[in-house]
C-alpha cells in the first residue's frame, strides 16, 4: 500500500505543481513547436522515471538498438497495465504519442500533458470520430511524430495469451507508409493490476523487435497485418515470460 500511496501522491503533486510548466510549454509552442515537443518529452520521461522508481519496478529493455536512428514509426504493443505507457515511453528516443481512450479527455491536467505529447483520443463507439483520430495519427506520423498503439483494444488479463489484434489499428502504418516497431511487454500486470490496490516490486521485460517494413511483406501478410504483427509480439512475449 505504501508504494501505491507514494506513486499516486507523486502523480497528483506533479499534475498540480506542473501547471506553471504547462503555461510555459504553451508559450514555447507558439514560437517553436519542435522545442516544445522535446521539452514536453523530457518532462514526462522524468516524471515517468520517478513513477517507476516509486513503484519498485525493475525493467530489462531488450532490442532498443532496433529502433531506427531517424524517422517516425508506428509502435505496436500488447497491453496489460497502465504502466505499459510509463515504461515504454522511457525508451522512446523521439516525440511519440499514444492512442488512448476518449474518456481520458475528462481528466484535467493529465489530458493536457497527453495532448502536449501528441496523444490521440479514440472514441471506439463513434466510427466517424474514430476515423478522425486515425487520420490525425497518419498526419502525425508523416510530420515526424511516432505513434504507439495497443491493438488488443483493452488490457489483457490472461498472462499466457494475447487478445486478437484489431486490423483497423494498422491503417496508420499502411497510409503513412512507415515501419512498424513491435513491442513485447511482459509482467507489467504484476506491478498493480493483478492485486489492486497494492503495488508490488516487480521485474518487467520489454523487448523492441526489428522494424517491420510493409513493402517486404507478402500480399497475404499485408492482408492480415494485425495477425502477422501479433505473432511476432507473441513469440517475443513467450520467450521473455519463460525467462522471468
């Protein structure tokens, strides 16, 4: 319970005390959007690093060399915990936003920081609004901002399996013609979700797979791109789970 209180307390304090920072970032963005992107990324990575430390998370990162030195991509990951965002963002080398559920817009200050790092708010119940979010994601990738998606659509609860990937989630990569970076996240549920409300010291393994280039795939693989990427992530996941 102490870890939960420390971590949640830090998040609340950060959001309140960062109000002046949000004003500064707004001003910077008026004159130098690229500088704002780098500044917001640094601030959030610092805050996420403190959250991980307070929660007692030990993370082994594998394959970070697979992230290309230049360009923007579609990161694709399995999903078990809110800490998936915290821990993956710490290793993104350049500005990257997440596709998040539209309900997050209602959380004051947090939603502002999310917008500052180019997060997209997806309303899965509204097809028209969902398409707008995908189109915006395509534009973000083309402009140099990477996007991270969790195509299972919700947090999985079975530690031995991944939920099916929604094929529509991959339209951003197809339309933006960008590489896909598969990410396997293993054991983040053990931090908090597996035993709410307690947080426990946990060992997590996050692996970045080799970029998937759409032009290198067969017609059949591109037709069922979600299943193809899912199998890549599942192979990494099974291997890393066995090593815990």
